[in-house]
């Protein structure tokens, strides 16, 4: 599903990523773990075409991404759940989840709402669809962000520090959702500095330590 080959990225003289290589198959979970500043967020931003890398290549379901590839080539294949949730504060939970499908993909609003409600049920937030983000806890915001990312039906979903700001019970709920998505066939990439996260996730495949990926 995804293959990273000799990927490198530098900011001026700061070499953030150097010859990174790894592969993940459909439905696998990859945990990229490392201290702050190791390059974890830069790596998944490169995978999502949110950041241009310098050398190497990324293959996503046989589509090649190079430093010159435009993001439209992988549109819909990759989703992202951001560390700070990035929810629209002026929109309700339901409106946040349907925004991508209706605005970017021009999906019929009734169909988008039906799909959004099924996703909110999956993450245990059916009763919060008319709430605003400021009315939610951190764990609830994270689950809304997951539902919003899933609304675009990505084949690969990237998580940036999904449990860093959550209490243990909320973290366990988020991890349960991640495991469920993986079992449905979605490929998952998680970056985290939380050493306890690997104990909660099923099927760990990768670790990133000090900028070097180890199988």
C-alpha cells in the first residue's frame, strides 16, 4: 500500500530526514516513535504531500510521489488526523464531518450526512452531532477529527500524536478506533513520542528512533 524509498529532507543545513525506508501493506499499522525533533511530523507531512522532500520517492498504491508531484495525484488516498485536531470552531460536529465530502468532493449533502452519522456512531459520538468543538473534551475532539478524516474514505490514515493530550481512558478509546480501522483494511501510520502507546496498539510494525526507522 505504501513504500518509502531513500527519503531525505533538510531545512537549510538541518538534515531532518536521511534515507528513510519502510513499507506497509494494506491494513497494517506502522508506529513511528521518536523524541521531539526527530523528524516524525515532517515525515508524515511529506507522505501527505503537505511538505516537499528533497530526494527519494514515495509509492502509494503504485502511484509514485516525487518532490515535484502535485497533491491531486493522491487525492482521497491519504487522510490526516492532526495533533491539535484542527476542527472548525464555528461548525457543529456534524458540519465538521461533512465539510470535506460536500465542499471538496461535491458529494450530495444528504448522502454525506448519512455517512457522517454512521462515522459518529462508530466513534461513539452520535449524541454530539449538534455540539460545537468548544463543548467537547479533548478525547471527543480527537474522535470527531478521526470521523472527519474517515469521511473522505482514505486508504491510508496518518495520525500525528493521537494520544499526547489525552487521559488514559480517552487514549484507550482512540486506540480502539485505530485498531478497528486497521481491521477494516485501512493502512495506519502513527507518529508518537509516547512509549506506552505501543502497548495498546495491535500489530505494531515500525519504530522511529532518533530519525532512523528500525523494522
